[in-house]
């Protein structure tokens, strides 16, 4: 994909994430490209499951739909994922939990590394990278959550226990004085089991999550070795994490 195509597609995602639904003709007018060029870009984005396109409109899904979350601040998430990609070596096996930054990381690993095996509970991630060369993926079984497209529950937790890896990459829904937090109890439980099978747990998240507090505990600070985020993280939150031995990696936005 050329730099121009990449820039156009990022612009498309930026606009769609802001309005949720827009007519193709209006979108082409805003970006100042032909409908033919726009439809080509939309087809590529729809193929990856990021947006939906039908009846002359482009739109995202529900608030919990990972397709919708992926479009929001896509450029920032891609920078975070690219920085985290540097931690992984050719031939390594890693666990990646469901999440928008995590999905982009899986794509980066598949494009830039050789023989990396990805173990995940995310059906979305499997579909997101399925057409890329060198894809090697293991999906944990379990109860399927439709919007988030993840496997959860006792079977998924049991499957996670079958593996041992150096690194687990996860997202987070929020932050509290006691640790990182999530918004779904079953998804938090599978993260906790996956974390037990990894030597290091790395969180990928936009800085705005440090101003939110999730509903349920995800992981204590002692279980997390590093955080990849953007340079808008509040200084007091960065200091708080650093004092607890968590290494902070920031990307510029």
C-alpha cells in the first residue's frame, strides 16, 4: 500500500469514527477524492473488518463493537502498536488479548516479523490478519461474545493454561489506585489467566484511559511490566506507574 493510500484510509477512519455514519458521496467530498477511489479504500477497510459499507453509507458498529473502537484514534493506536512491535523477535510465540491496539499489533507482527506465533482469544484478530502472509495464529476456545468477538469463560481460561510465553499484550478500559481495570468481568477473568502464563505483561492503551475507571479489576500493578501509550499521559499517572516499577513507553501524537 502506498503512502497516499495509507494517508487516505487514516483520514477515512478519523472521519467515520467522529460521526459513526456518513454517506459515501459526502465522505468523498470531504476528503476531496473520487467515489471510485473512495470505494476502493472502503473495500480494503471493510475486508479487514474495520468499517461497514452498504446502501451508499459508511458506518461503525455499537460502542462495544471492536470495529467501532478500532476506528477511534486509529493513527495513535497504530503508533503505539508499532512501538510495541519492537519487543517481539522472529520466531517468538506471544499471547495477544482482544483490543483495538492489540489487533493492530497483531497486524504489525505479521507484516514485520517472521514465524511469530500469535495465541489469542480474539476471533476478530484472527479475521483481521487472515489474508496476510506468514500468519500463524492459535485461537483459544470458549464462550463467544458477539460484539467484542472474543472467547471467554471456563473453557477459554482452561485453554490459556496450556501455553507458556514470554509476553502477553493486553489493552485496558481504565485505571485506579489499585491497578488496571476492565468493563467486562468475563473478559477480565480470561486476561488474568493469560497473565499467569506469561513472563511479562505489556499494556497497550491510549493515554485517555488513565482518566477513566473501569467496572471490575483487571490486573494489579505488580503483574504489569510495561505500558505503551501516547505522550498525553498525565505526568502524575506516569510517575505513579514508574514508582511501581512499570516502564512507560510513549509515542508522539
